């Protein structure tokens, strides 16, 4: 009896305690933190809890250099980026990058609702901002390969290397479409609603971003669309149209850019006006976005350019009306760097107007990137005054949260070193080397077909390697490498073409390097043959716009001095076709190597016959800049080397 009497209060206390715990759990339970809840439910639950300040913070992207933990916490900042060349320290290790990202994330997670920020970076040919990353050939070379399997592998490798530094978001791929005029493409207007696609098509090499383009032919660019599932993962069959997809921690959020028409500007001038009818815009420039959306792309970036005089950053009809409503895109739309500032001329002349115009047009996240308090204050004031409706703010935040929930950022907000061994891995370098091999185009081989020069013999008494680009990794990689504009020198880890040649030839072959030898030196040394490597120096965007497309000095004199004295193969390092007609008759062999990246060994693989030349031009090579723009199918088509041209050789090995 005594024991039973004692058990009654104990049992009652346990029941009371369990009840209190259950009530506590129910009280603390919030749907948006529960990964078992549908994403739509999580978004709705979180959105209703957010203040205006928290919502506008999510719409704000700031640069790493101003993104402290305190700033993130105070202003509820939704995203941070590294601009071109913006790094925590020179030659920063994966650990340094991870610590940077986590330090910033700490501020975001300290906020009332704990919404994690998303960190973004440009990764347009590999993880190009980061020291020791694998730098793949720029798109201008990848288009030559006509290999969608290869491009998908490159996307997957890039995702792993970006994740190695703790970053989950890349501003890639660029899917601008350069203006097409041939009537062949008119029918695409009518296919636009049936998921046809065209990606970046450069139709005028004077454009400074032409190396970001795969081809002048939409069919080649269509093959290259698999970069998106390479970066993000394969979207499951039957997924709802327009919904973003990112398949776990080994993948990254991608960003199709720059919407829309930036490749069709007048005279190829960057950020200029694209003059074209609506039919032309839809049939030429728009289908790439159909394809991107169909493959689950999570974000889309707006172009600096204008369409028929209307700035794209202020074009509500095309951003909200077409992209969001017609194409059903449900990811988020992001501005370019200070993109809304450039709605006015001069930039930032009337920032209040720019904020209103950009947000009203349908841009969801603003890449501010520095003056974030000005942006936040202006947008807050405009919402409070009902200039910008709360429904527009909610639409933006809903889209941003959808991407963050989809990618698992709430469950895994912290960066870690789990992928650090992927940065510059040997497997990825071998993949880049394969891409280099397949991207080379043999334009000439011997002064007569009966006397070809390549493949070059590995065993020879003495050979000459010359040219400003032969031993310069920075020149090989081009713009958007380590820094925004790129630069010369051995700026990262890799193999120069000179180094590759030395690795390849027979041990008894003497390799002499002279950057710009005179003709007497060449004649007196009795070389068996020479390899001359010349081309363009690095550039990006507007700084690359060119009216003459000349080989950089002293390249022309190097060709004259060397090839006038000994049999030579000239390798052109460039982001586009350049003016080479005066030299073609003077050289024995000519190779377009584009911007091959860090793995110069791929050039030697093919020059010396381990692998054969297989590349075919993905763009027309002009005789004179006066012919431009000139593309296959044009009435005035009279190229130096036509689209699709490329001599072949047989190699010992095959990819």
C-alpha cells in the first residue's frame, strides 16, 4: 500500500513533465525549419514571420570586402559575392576561403530568424578567381569540341572545385546570343513556345566578350547546354516547369546570364543597344532561357544592355511579363554588378529612380555591391510610401527563399573542407587537358599538302620555341582568371606551352626558347623547326572591344623573323578570330588554340602527334575586319577560313 501511494505522485509528475515537454516542443516548432515540410509550406511560414527590414535584406547582395558578421546581422543581408579578383588574401587556400564564408555566415545565422546568406562568385571557365584551381578553356574553345558530354563533365568538375572553397553559387553560364541575320533562324520564333533553344552565339568578334561564346551557330550552342545539369545536377523527370533544382552539396546554384540580348549590340560594343524586332529577340536571344529554365536553372542575371533603347534592368515587360509570367521561371532574378545604377546616364545619377525602376521591373536581388545602406534606405522608403507594393517585395523574397530551401542551405549553412581535395585535382586537370586537345583547330599544315609539318617529330637535334605567349600562363588563360581582366605571368598553377613542349620531346632534343629572336639568330642556330606562340593579351568585357583585332606586338615581328628563316608552326592564343591573313602564306602550319587555360600540355599532346587534331571552327575566320559582321549563310560570305573548317591528323592515342 505504501509503495502504491508513493507511485501515484511520481507517475503524475512524469506525466506532467512529458506534457510540458510536448507543449514546449510544439511551441518551439516552426515549419520553415523542418526539412520534411514541402518547400512551398516552408516559404509561406517564413515569409509571414519576416519584417520589411528582413525582407529587403534578403534582396540585397553585397561585396565580400564590406560583408562583416555585424553588417550581416544588422541589415539581414541575403547574399554576398566576390567580384572579379576579390579574394580573402593572395593565393588563398580552401581553408581560408571556408573560414571567410563561415565568418560571414555567422552573422546571418545570428539574426532573429536565422536565414542563411548565399555566397556567389564568377566561375566562367573553372573556379577562375581562385589560386590553384583548374582553369578550363574559355567557351570559345569549348564550342569547337562539339562535345556535350565533355561540357557536362566540366560543369560537374567546376561545381566540386567551387564547393572546395565553401561557395555554393556561381554566376555562370553566360548564354548571351550574338545577333543572327540569316533567314534560316526566322522559324525559331514560332518554336519558342515548344522548348527550342539557342545559347550564346557570337556573331561579331569585335565584341569583348566573344570568348564567352561557344559559336556563331545555335546548333553547336545547343549541344553545350549541358553545362547547367553539370553544375546543378540533373533535374528529375516530370519536375514542374520553371522550378529551380540543385542536387545536394556537391553541386552549386547556377546563373544564366545576361538576360536578354547582350550579344546583339550594335557593332559588337559591350553594354550597348540591341536593335531588333520582338520576333528577332524571341527567335534569337530568348530560346536559351527556355532551355535553362527547362533544365532547372536557379537564377538569371539581367544584362547591362538595352533593347531598342530600353535598359534591360528597367524592362518590366521582359523580366516580369515574359520571363516570370510567360516562361514560368520561379527562381530569382539578380541584377548585374551595379546594374540598376546604370539605368541612368551617368550611372547613379538618380539612384532613387533606379531602385524603383529595377525593383518594379521584377529584379529580385540587387548586386549593390558596396552602398548597401543607401539601397536599403531608399527601397524601405519607397515601400512605406507605397511606391513599391509589398506584393512585389514578397514575390522577390519568395523566389530567393525557394532557391535557398531547394539547395538545402537551411540544413547545411556552413561551409566545410570536405571537398578541399577537389581544387585543382589531377582528375580535373586531365579533363581540362582533354578539353584543350579537342578545342584546337589546325588551319594550315605544310606549304603543300604533300609536305605537312605536324605532327612534329619529338626527336630532333635542336628546336626553337618563340613568342610572347609560349611561356606565359596568364596569357594562356585570358580574362576572368585570378583577376577580372586577367594578367600576364605565371599567375596560378599550371603548365605553359613551353613547359609542355619540354615535357614531350625526346630527352636528346635541345629546346631553345627566345621570346622575340631576330632573323640572324634564327638562321645561325640551324633549328630543325620552330614553334611560335603569339596572340592577344588578356581582357574582359568592354576593355576587350576592338575595331582592329590585331595580334599583340611583338607577335607579328616574331612570326616574320622566325618563319622567314626556318620551318614553323604558329599557335594563336586568342579569344576570337584575329587578323592573320598577312601571315598565312609565310607560315608552314597554323593552329588556333583560343584561350586554353592552365593545361598547356594539351597543346603539345596534339602538336607532337600523341593525339590527332579533330577541332572544326565554330565561328567564321574573317579576311579583314571590314567584312564584319560576317557569319555562315550571309550573302557576302567570303572568309579566310569558313565555319566548320579544320584539318585533321591521326594520333597514337584517342580520347
